[in-house]
C-alpha cells in the first residue's frame, strides 16, 4: 500500500491573505463610488460654468460694432461722376446704423477723369441716409490745379459738391489764396472762395 504525502498550507497564512483582501474590497467599495460622484460633480460644474460664461459673453460679442479694415466705397453722383472713398478702418455706429465713422479717410473725386481731385483727412463720418461725408482734421486737397489745406470739408455724394466752413489756404492755378469758406464744383474744375479772401496772383 502506497502512502500519499499531502502538503498543507498553514492556516495562519490563509487567514492573513483573506484579511488583506477583505480590507482591499472595503476600500474599493468606498473609493469607487466617491470617485464616480467626484467625476459627476466635476462634469456638472464644467457644464454650469460653460453655460454661465457663454451666456455672459454672447451679448458682449453681439453688441460689438461692425468694423471693416481698409474699406473701399465706390459710387457716382446724380450726374454720373465717379468717386472713391477709402479709409484705414470704418466702424458702424452701434447706436445709429446710418452713421459710419472713418479713420484716415481718402476721397477721390472724378477718379475716371483726366484730373482727379484727392482729399485726405484724419477722421470722417459718413451718413448713409443723407449721403453726406464730413471730413475733419488736417484736411488736404490735391488736384491738377490746386493744393489746399483746411480744417474740415463736407462732400455731398448725391450732388458731387465739396464745401467747407473754415480757414483754407493753398496754391491754385492763379497763385496763393486764403479764405474762410470754399466750394469745389464741376469735378474740381471750379473753386469758389468766400469770406476774407486774400490772394497773390502770379502772372504767367
């Protein structure tokens, strides 16, 4: 008869292993639900934050005025004469949709003609409803027959006439001229000066 050898693990070792496993299971039962709750709270907080911040930012973006960089406006007056208006920046007034504020505008009268007139300024305002352009600050007018400096100018895009109230000085076809008001008509070929007109006529 053959004798069988049976190796048995000491009871104390199995008990220690079982106790460690029980502690691990208890910890996991607490840690896993806590982690799930923390993840859900984080996701909920993110959603709420995104909703609140998005709602706060939307009106601000919607209220921002319309802005154009290097705009170019091309048109014709009632007699079919072409003009071109450009600027560094054009911003539509958010409180008055018909009002457009221009930075460093440049106006070219009779661009398609033989002697176009170029007017530049530091700032300008164009009224779409009235079709009137106001130029202010360091206004310079340069054409084939005249070069003048003045404080402000008003251009009527309907009639094609350029007028202004304010000191104007420069050189025309006849010589040096200064005046308190002026008007430019007939595509820049006719200049009318009024108020304290002084000039020095140069004979050719």
